[in-house]
C-alpha cells in the first residue's frame, strides 16, 4: 500500500456499536493480539495482559455479573428503574452477540517503583498509556482483517467482578473489553477539526 492509502485506512476505522453474527476464529484473535503486543510501552515493560473469552457460558457470567454492579451505579445516579432496565438490556445483548470479547488488563509488575507518590503516579499513567497503545494496535489489526470491533470501558467500573469471574490475579487491573464480531455495523461520530485541537509552538496559535 502507498503511504496515503495506509493513512486513509487508519482513519477509516470505526467502532462497531452493533456486533454482527459472523464468527471470529481463535486464530484471528491471536493474530490481532500479536499485533497488539508490538505496541510501544514505557521501559518496554509491556504492562498489558489479555483474556480471550470465547466460551458462551463464561461470557454470559461475566456480562451478567458486571451488569449487577452497573445497575447499582445507575441506581445511585437516580435513574428510573425502567430506564436502567433498558440500558442494561441493550448493553448486555450487544456484548453477548459478539463472537468473542477480549478483556484487557494492566499490571504494574515490571514498571519502575519510586519512593515518592508523584513519580509513582506518573509511572501508573505511563502503564495506562502503554495498554491503550496495545488496544489501538489490536483494533487496527481487526480492521485490517475485516473484523468488527468496539473498545468498551465497563471493566474499569467493575474490576472485582471481572477478577472473580476470570480468576485474575489481584495485581491485574481490568482496563477494557473489546467486543469482536464479523459483519457488525460501524459508525464514527464527527471529530472536531484539527484547527480546534492543535496549535503551533504555543497554545492559542491554532494551525
């Protein structure tokens, strides 16, 4: 591919908010993860960890138990029970329809440790950034294979549930769930123009 074709391809990736019903093979998921772990990471610590969930019973248990936790949060937000039911029904159906879900976790195991909170906080942010880079690589890999994918952050809000169901070590912090399917419906909300978010040399000198 020519450079411009590659750039256009990257820009064309969009989240599949409606999963398709086509199967994504285990080998295809593995190929995407191989691309994911080629991402850069702070100190080359590679703080990402992945759990591929293909078994429908495991997926159902994970999604249902996460929904219980989510329902409690929505109730605390003061939402009407009927609205909560609809939100959860729509979300759980979407996840259950995915051919596979990939749970992405973070571990600080090989990150640097400092005697002060300031640098340790920076180190944690660097780990989060590294995991996010791996997720983006994964999404582009699926896109290249013609596979629909969507990055969702529900695991962040129910870490104990995710740890329990997937038998994760306590040192793993769930960061995201990536739903994958074949034939999903993708959509990309409009982006702000570059001249609203980028400046030259100093902030306010918009490009």
